[in-house]
C-alpha cells in the first residue's frame, strides 16, 4: 500500500504561476524598508529564507506615494524600488520559489507624518477613520481626515495600480495581488459607512464594487489575468469599516470579475465566522482559491482534502518558521514568534529565526 498523497504537497497552477506546493506565505507588513521605501539586503535574506513556500505574497506594497500610510512600508512606483525588489525576486527564484507583490493602497488609514511631502490622504468620501496609527516622528497619531477622490482622481488611482503592476513585472515578480481587505482603500469603496458617494462608484452594492472591479480589470490588462490575484475578507470591520450585508456585497464584486479568469482569489475567513466566506467565494469564483486565517498544518490538510480551498496561506507561522514547508513535511513542531519585533527595524525578530531543518 502506498501512503495517500499529502494534499499540501501537490503542485498547483495559480493561473500562469506554477507552485510546487500548496503552502502559501500570507502577506505580512514588517516595516523595515529604507528611507526611500526600498527593500534592503535584509528583505532579500528574509524572503529567500522562506522561498520553499509554494507562493510568497509580499508585505503590502504601496502603488503610489499616496497609497502609503504606515512607517517603513515599501513602494513599487519608481525605478530604484524596482531594482531593489529585483534582488528579492532573483533570490526567491534562485531557490525555486514563486513570489507576487501585494499592492496595498491604505486610503484613509494614513498619517501625513508617515508620508512624503506632496502625498495626499484620499478615500471614496471625506470620512475620517475612528482609529489611530503609529508614526516614527510623532508617536501615535489619529488618522488624517481624507480628501474625497474626484472622478479624475479615481481614474488616476486605477492607473497608478496598473503602472505599479507593470513595475512588479519589471522587478521579476510572478504577479501581483490586490489587497482589498482590512479597511484599506478598496474596502473603503466596498463598505457603506466609508463610501457616501452619489456617483457611479457609490450607493448600490454594484456601484460600491465598481472601483475594485475596475482596478482588477486594469491589473489584468497590464500584466495578464493569469498573474493577478485578489484578497478579500467579507464582513471584516477592521479599521472602522462596516458592511451590514456582505452576503450581497461580495457577489456584486465577484460576479462581474468572473469573465476575467484571474489567477486566484485569496479569502480570509470572516471574523467570528459570521458568514462562510470560503463557501461564498467558491460559489462566486471559478478559479483557484487560497484560504486563510488560523490554519494549522492538520486543519489546512483537512480543508484541502474537503475541497474548501486549493491552497492555504499561513501568516503568523511564517514569522518564526522560515522553513515552514520542511517542518510540515517532517511533522516537526512549529516555533512561536515575538510580537514585540513584528514591526521594528533590523534583523532581530525578522531574519534571525533559525531553521529546524538543513537549509
Ligand atoms: C505582522 C502581520 C502583518 C500583516 N500584514 C498584512 C498585509 O500587509 N497585508 C495583508 O493582506 N494581510 C496582512 N496580515 C494578515 C495576514 O496575511 C493573515 O491574514 C493573518 O495573519 C491570519 O493568518 P494566520 O492565522 O495564518 O496568521 C498581517 C498579519 C500579521 C501578523
């Protein structure tokens, strides 16, 4: 008798991206870039250490200077950033890995203390978030009161995303993932409390979904649909967004995207499991599904066996386990991580977690 094949280790095509296993490294902001928003030699080491993942999704990367909100987050909007990211993608590819850039525009979740001169804080409507964030120069600060995007601003923002996707391709990325969760700009359009617009981008669920649909269309025409993913978390109230009816909102988003046949949908379980986000995603998306939130190796394996998703992403386990894939393969225990160094500069708590398996 041969042992049944472990579904976590079956190869998988996510659109045009061939993954050697179904263990995905979830996107994690780690706040360590240089003063010009470029990744450094530390990033090369960090991502190379984790290259055995079937796919790495990078930390959130701002597609324009306006998209930045937190300190020390990377950009993909100028030539020097492309060169810096090239070193990261080369290192991952040299180890047989795959890596996509997560495009993250924070919208109103921003402080001007963290932005370059001339960068704006924008949102669908001029509604300030009832939350605060950390800045290097002034400690904790309330979020800026955002400017409402004009129709021309919306077109320019979509063009920024597309330009950034082309730069991601130039930097050697296998694709991009649109960050549409956690109360950032795309979700600010989707949620009714942050989108008070009366034009074609606000009001009905279809109108609130239009911005995200148009960004996805622009990304797919920029680099090819087989290299574009989308990340959602229906019903997540993080960062002061409120959607009273995600069961209506998300079909209004996903159904118009079906003809695009984009590479994958990355779905985070809804907080409190108030709705079955994975089932909703399966019902309204024809392609590959990456599922996330709180998985352990055994629950991930069971979810793949049950067909709930096609791949599973791990976030926190990837902080302290650079060789997560090898540890899972060998049934080794997983190491904990230190919360205090999640967002602090330098190697400590970033590249200094040891492997448990030969490198
Ligand atoms: C330190 C940290 C940073 C994160 N940054 C991002 C991010 O930049 N983009 C994103 O979509 N999710 C981000 N997340 C959420 C993770 O991708 C993931 O959804 C979450 O950790 C739940 O998965 P897990 O239970 O496997 O950790 C972050 C999570 C952590 C712990």
